């Protein structure tokens, strides 16, 4: 079986992430960034960045179990995306980062260009709870190949509240 047929992403279970509250205290990540054009990343660059970060984590024996593995995207502005890959511990050769705070999560299934709509839905959900997001991170459960394989394009929005 060719890699394209098999895919590379573990099967995603929305129930583990949908409508949950996570309290992170110095949760370890390694960080990288890449240019975007109005929040649209350049697809070949994403794969290269994630592969490079994963090799670094695996080489340092810092890669988390697949069920806990996260790659969070945060766009501080329309021309830059920051990538945060979860790790078990800081890595000497990496740009280490720690994320702390309370995060409410929701799982959505749809195209990448629906993210603004999903953020509006998340804001509505938070507003009903008397909360407001101060920052968003997005985890895409599948790469494009695995999205086709599984028939879903799941993404988890993490809203810092």
C-alpha cells in the first residue's frame, strides 16, 4: 500500500475534544512560524514545517501519544501563522513555548475557508455562557490525504477564555 493510500494521521474522535474545557499550565510545545497571505498558508510549506517539527520531537523522544498530539495554528495577523506542536518536554534544539490558560474547545467539520464562520459560532456559544475569547488556536485533525480517506475535515477550535 502506498503512503498516499494509507494516510498518516490517526483516526480522530470528535467526542474527545468537542465542547470540553482544558486547563493548561505551562503545557509544552515547540513553535515555528510561516508566512500566509490573508490567513491562507502555502500548502507545501505546512507539510515541511510539520515534518521538520515532528522529526525534532521524535528525535528528542518528546513526541506525545498520538491521541494527545496537537498542532495548533494561531494567526497573529493576516500574513503570519504560528505553529505549536505539543511535546512531552522541552527540546534543547527547538524554539520551546509553553501555553497556559483555560481553553474551551469545539469540533467543526468543514472546509478551511469556513474557519471565520466557525469562529463566529464559537463566539456565540461563549457569549451564551457569559464568556469571551481572547485568543484562538486551531488544530486540524487531518492532512488533506487523510481528510479524503476518512471523509471529514475536522478541526478543533480552542478559545482562550
